[in-house]
C-alpha cells in the first residue's frame, strides 16, 4: 500500500474511533430508515449507524457504523457502492473476498474491501464479533447490496 494511502486510511480510522469513543454521533438529517441498528436480511450481521458526512469527493459520503456478526453467523455475500474500511474491535472473523484467499482477522486488525467487490464475513466462534466500519460510498445508494 502506498504511504499516502496508509496515511489516509489511518486518518479515517482515527477519526472514526474518536467519533465512536467520544460519543460524537450527532443526530442525522437522513430518513429514519438509515439510522440505528440495521440487520441485513437472512444474515447474522447488524450495523448501527453512528455518523454520516460529506467527503471531499463530489457525490460521495462517509458512513461510520458499529458492525456486529453474531456467533456462528455469516454476514452474507454482498457489495458496497464504495470502499469499506473496517477495524475489528472484538473477536475474530474470517473475511472471504472473491478472488482472494480467506483471511482470519483478530481484534486490533483492519481490512479494506474496494467498491463493488463481493465479500462475506464468517464468525466461527461462540461470541459476537464487533467491528467499526467506515464506508466511503456513493450518495443515494444502499449501503450494501446482496450478491449471489
């Protein structure tokens, strides 16, 4: 990864962590359907939106969420209309990205999934996996779309 890309990822993760830990989640002006906990149908994944803000790229926004994968569950194969940058805060998860070997990530590790890439997460343990997800996505599109 190029140094400036690492710096950008580190900056987003640090800002997101401060956002989460500092309780800075201001009420959003988006419709209620995009706020609070969201379960992905037929999966063991839930996202609690913490914040949303415009970014410097026109037509894009950053969405910060607390993500949880239930014990023994899969998130379900899906894509995002932008990049996902996530940090595992608790537990261990198997990340399954199309075209890549499976990766096991533990608390304290992070990953990036590029826009439009099909991926899944599997929690093989008996405890919930918790992540902090930052999505830099196209405005007006669903945060995630199921994939075959």
